[in-house]
């Protein structure tokens, strides 16, 4: 698949770049993407929620009144959850929410997200952004030239480009990420993807070693 490379001013550079079909041209697998999104959001949770059960609440352990003969419902001590200031019954306790996915599923989900952006004409390749200084205006001018200044976009760079990151981190509609490390969730949630010319190669290398693996995942395939 051939895609033209745009300049920082938004015009064509006269060069084209090849996007591998095995990465950018697969049939989007919706269930794999859902699994990846679910796992990503679950892994963002800290799991530090905590309430005190009756055993951790300060108070007397003396039985409030005798068991029988009062006509009242039987009760224990004042720390019962039935009383104000007592412990919480069945309250949340700290635990992990982390989820893991097979490598094939994660890679399939990432390929599906990239292919979906290419299919919807939301994947733009620009020449490498080489800035000498960190200025927000430089990245903002690129977004204006590409007519993506009002769009939630993801800028993929080849490696950790500090100047580009510092120049664009104050733009609320832009997220900047290393192309090899960009998560499937960031790719999926962005309305447009802006990739540096050298970042396309970095994306290809991030899938290295998977050429001999099957792209389909049978155990999560959707019914026809």
C-alpha cells in the first residue's frame, strides 16, 4: 500500500512510502481490540480502595445487651455495621485488577487499530520533524497545515524525540508517543494518526519476529 509523504507545510514531498499490508491492511478484529482496550483500562486501576471491617474499627467489644428476653433483635458489640461509626460490611478491599493477554492477541489488536485508521483515511505520514529548539508553535503550525488542529490526534515519532515531545506536550488535542511503544488504546482512541516517515519503519520493527505466526486467533474469533 502506497501513501504519500507530506511536508511540514502540508504539501506533498513527491515521495511515497510503502505500508506493509500485513500490518496496515489486515481485516480489523473487533473482539481482539475490545480485549486489548479492556485489559489496558483495567491495568490503569490502582486497586487501593479500602474500608474498615468491624475488626478494624475502634470501640468496645462488649455485647450491648443479653441475647434473649429483651424483645429486641439480638446484637453483638457497638462495632457492628448496623450502628453509626461501625465497620463496613462487605466493603471493598485492596486487590489487583491487572489483566494479561496473549502476545498474538495484543499484536492482532494493534494491527487492527492501525489498519482501521488507514482504511478510514485517518493515517497521515509526514517528513521527519527535526527541531533545534522546543517551541509549541512549531508543532501547532504542522497541525494547522495538516488541518488537524481541532482533531484529537496521535503523533508517532521514531524513538524518543525530546524536542518534538517538549514542543507538543502543551497542545491539548495532541498526544506524542514513540511509534514502537504506542499502545493499541492510544491508537484506537485518537481520531487521526500522524506518523513521521521514519516512524513507519519503527512500527514495522516492533512487529519483528511475528512474520511466521498466524494472524488469526481462533479462540476469540467472532461467529459469522
